[in-house]
């Protein structure tokens, strides 16, 4: 999995956030290789783990674009991805 850039996103509990995430990746030409969404029925927030193909220039830009989306609370590189890079 070393050729995958993993991101973790805290999101509001709204399924439309998935469409927004996928749309940003598609528009910015980041190829999604994995997408996992978790939420609880009564919880106000959910969790997304996103894997995009590594090797794209400036992965921090993708983090910035995703963080600016409605319903996205926080974006961070996965600690697993950081360990694999180091």
C-alpha cells in the first residue's frame, strides 16, 4: 500500500459529503483507490478514510481542497501513510 496516499476526514453525518469528496478528487484528477465511510445513526459526525493514488504532485493541496468542503470538519494524513513514507 506504499503507493497510496491515505487521508482521514472527520465529517458531519451527511451522506452528501461522499459525493463532494469524490467530486473534488475527480475534478482535481486524483484517482481514488479506497473509500471507507463510518457513521452512527444518532451521531452528529462521521469518519471517512480515503486512499488516493500516490505520485500526484502536491498531495497537501488535496488536503486543503477537501478541508474547504461543506460538512468536512478536519482532514489529516493517515499516521499509517506517514510511517510508510518515512
